[in-house]
């Protein structure tokens, strides 16, 4: 057979039913020769092989088509715009596409087998479980929403057709943008509604505000305002009562208006009415709930036939900022009217505006009364009051100021405050007025004390406080000054300073008496040394008349010791005599060194050890060195005297100089004496109070007075483990520019 015949036979076998051999036998003639029959069988096998090859080729083509189709459907499944997943009853993920994995923000291989509820916030886990149980229970489609990291996901689930009925097929859709769009549409719709309401509200508020701008009596603007409210809502009448208080028994009718033909006018029998249970209940509701739309049943207990016969359709409480609330009622014949939310909100806003109008009317009336009171106060004030322009020229002056400066008002208004100031205080006044003009609004005013020249040629001390104000018309600033006559205070201060100096002198004399032994000890040593060195010098000069170097050195030492004795005596004289106070920048450490030197002899005689602690870099203070040294000497001597009964080995007097957080320099003297009295500690600084035999009781009193005069304070407290601590503190002295220039 030829290849063509074999190919034709194979195609015929592929088209005909039956097996290959049967089809071949049916188409080929029967051969009687065995060789011919064998050749025929070989031919059939070749045909069958060819048929199989054709079928395999077709199968391979079909497989390629199926694989391409499977890849397309896999891509459609994985990259669908929604997530597909299969969950079991426990919300474990069985399968999930790539979109679902992207929505859950996890790789797909890490999601399979994991519970979906583990990825959700705790409040949404119960919702997912209920969703799955409802889907499996009803065997129908269920929809729900869950949240995941700021996204809103919609679940659409149907039960899977598995044998056990435990699986759910779920579509997962991100509806965050859709929900945001819905919210935006709602927001825009709300804004549009609010804009309409706002326009109506603005128009209504403008209408009711116009009558209040007139300068008529308060009742007239109120009635005109009620007319505008009545026209705005299209009702028959309106009334305004005061107070809106359920406990009130009598109500005052402040204003009412309405259509003359409408029934139930309010003010038909006088300006006041008696309350009633229904009216009290209405007041309580308006105070609690805002605008109240009444019901026909609310008429029960209403005072029918009385002055308040007009039953309101709606009522609202009006709350002025000052005074009790009022009650606004709108009434009419249209009892079936429906008050929507917008109208109720508008009425509530009008009630707020009406409260402001009432405040304005009250303020206007109070302003007129205040102007009259101000004029009386201005003229009859106990202090001088002046208005000045920025240059200091008087614009207005009251009677008291004219009396202080001893000028008639007409003459004073022709002068300036600069022309009346005492020359040494001119710069202080100029700086004070300049600071008042530049001071921010609301800043506290500062007072100065200056001397003015009166019309009678005298000098008078005054305390001046100035504020910058604005003229309402021109908006130009002007100055208002309060002038207080403090001449009598200054005279008393001078007398007090003289008494203080006298007491200080007595205290210093007392200190000198207490220091007598120490001073004698201090002077005895240099005088003995003077004698010794002088005697030695004489002997050496006698033995060696030609050698003068050694005697000269001895004589120089004698001179130094003599100078030291002179300084001690001079310092003693300064303590004992009356000296004017001289304030300067001081280092308290140096003052303390000088004070310790003065009492060292007394301390050694009493067996007291001095322990000095403190900050060597403490800032300077402003004070009088003699007075502060007097305070320190008194504290040191008190500490030494307090340890007379203390064993010698424990007699330690500790002095500490430190700086507080408020930048005050403080000195504390701590002893190991008998301590402070438990009941008299508050009286330690009283004059003539003492716990020592023969004490004057002036030491601590004078010390406290000196410290107070330096702007500081003094205190006393018990010391831990026995003894007392007495100390004082003084403010840090900040060097001014003038002092720096003076040093330069």
C-alpha cells in the first residue's frame, strides 16, 4: 500500500465509529493468502498509529487552549476590582484572591488559614462572627460592613455548596471612597440648608435689631421688635413677660403687640399679672428644652378670661446676660400650624438676639445714669483727677486736683504738668508719661512719687498714676492721671526714719558695750606687740649702732600694728555715733568678714568655734555697710551668748551665705544653744522683748527694722537637734546703666 492510502484509511478510522481494527476490516477486502493478510494487518497498524498521532495533536491544542483560558480566568479572579475569599464558620480564610489580600494588606500566602477576625478591630469581630452565622443559618445572601485600618469594607456573603455546609463565599469591597462621597453630599446638602437658614436668620435679626437702634424709651423699641417678629412668622400677636421663673407668683408685662382684631390681647388689665400652673409649667419647659410648641392639652389650667388670655402657639425663654430670663410667646388663631425645625431654630436665634437687645437697652439706660454718677464722682473724688493730652497739657481737672495744686480750674487748664513739676523730678515725670502712652492696653498702671510746685510757691509730694485712653470720636489718645496728696505721708516717713536712726544708734551703742571685751582683746594684742617690737628695736640699735636694717623692719611692723589699732577704734566710733545712711553695692561676704573680725575676741573668750560656709560668688546687694554690719554683729553675739550653758566642745557657731531661687542673698546664723521659746517665737522681733537676763530687747527689733528698710526680711526658726537659726535675706542688686557709666 502507498502512504496516501494509509493516510486516507487513518482519516476514515478517525471519522467512523468502532475500533480501529473493526473499521479497517470493514473497509478492506478479505485476503486469502497469509502474507497478504499480514501486510494488511501492518497497514492497519500504521493507519491506527497515524490516527493516534492526530488525536494527540488535537488534545495538545485543546490543552493549550484550556491552559490559556485558565490563566485568563485566574487573572480575572486575582485582579478583580473586589476581593473574593472563602471563609469557614470560624472566619478562617480558605482561599483569597490578590485583590482581597491587597485589601487586607497582607501577602496571600500569609492569609490562607488565618482568621479574618484577627485582622479587624475588637468592636468589629463580633459583627463578622454574627454575619457568618446569619449567612450559614439563613442560607441566603447577607451584607454587612467592617473597618480595617481607616478603611470601610463591605461584606457580601452566600453559603458555599459544600457537603458539610460550613463554608461561605464572600465578596470584599472597599467602600471608603463611596462612603466619603456620601458624607460629602450630605455635608453639601447640610451647608445648602444652613445657608438658606442663615440668610433667613440674618434677615430676621436685622429686622428685629433696627428698632432697638433708636434712642426712644426702652418700651418703644421692644414693641417695635415684637412687631417685626410677628411679621416675620406671620402670626397674630406676641408678648414678652418677666421673669421667666416657674416659682414667680407675679409677672410683669414688659411689651405686647398684635392684630387688634385677634382675640386674647395681653395687657388689658394692668402691667402685672398673676401666674398660673399652666404658665409655670410652660416656663419650666422653655428653660429646660428651648422653644416649646404647645399642644391643645396645655390649655388646661391656663388663666382664661384673665389679662393673659392669649394662649401661645410657641414660646421660648429669652436670656439676657444680666438679670433673670424673660418669656417670649407667639399666639394666633391658626392653632393647626406646624413649626418645623428651621422655624424653631430661627426663633431660638431671635431669642438670643432679643437677649442682646435687652442687654443693650439696659446698658443704654445704665449709661445715662452712669454719666451722671461719673460727673458727681469726678467732682467730689477724694483724689485729684486730670485728663491731659499727649504733651501733658491739662484738658480736664476736678476740684480736688485744683485744691492740691492750689490753682483755680481756669488757670490750671492753661498749664502743663511739666511746668508744675519740681526740677529734680522732671525726667521721672517725662519717663512716666512716655511709658503710659506706650504701655499695651490692659497692662497694669505704675505709680510714681514726684514733687509739684503749688500756686502758693510750696513743694508738695504727690503719687501719680497715669493711663492712656482713647477718645471715641477722634481715636486720638489722651492721658488720665490720678493725683494723690502724700505730703503728710512723706512727713511721717521722715519722722519714722529719724526714729529708726535713733534706735539704730542705740542699738550700735548697745553693740559697742557688748563688744567691749572683744575690742579690748583685739587692741591688747597689737599694743603688746608694739611694745615688744619697740623694745627689741631699741636693744638692737644699742648693740649695733651701724646696722639699721633690722630695727627698720621692726619699726615698720610697729607702724602696721598701730594702724590696725587705729582702724579698730575708727570702726568703733562709726558704730557708736550717728551717721547718715549711705547705700552702695555691697558684697555681704566682705561685710560678714568685717563683723566676724569684730566679735572674734568675744568668741575666743567664750570658747566658741566659728564655722563659715557659703557662696563666695554671691551677687551684691544694695545697702549701708555700717547698718548691715551692725545686724550681723548682733546676730553673732546673740549666738555666742545663747551657748553659755552649752558644753565647750559643742560650742560651734555656723554662718552660711547662700543665694535663693528668687535671687535673694541670705545669711543664716545657727547656734547650738538652748533653742527658741515654744510660745514666744512670734514675739522675738517685738521691741523690748528678751529672753536674756539684763537684755534690752532691742537687738532683733532694730535688726529687723534695718533689714526691712533695705527691702529684705528676717526670720527665726528652731535648729534640728537643738539650737536656733536666725537669718535675713536681701534682694540682689542689679547694676544700672548709670552705675556702669559712673564706674567708667
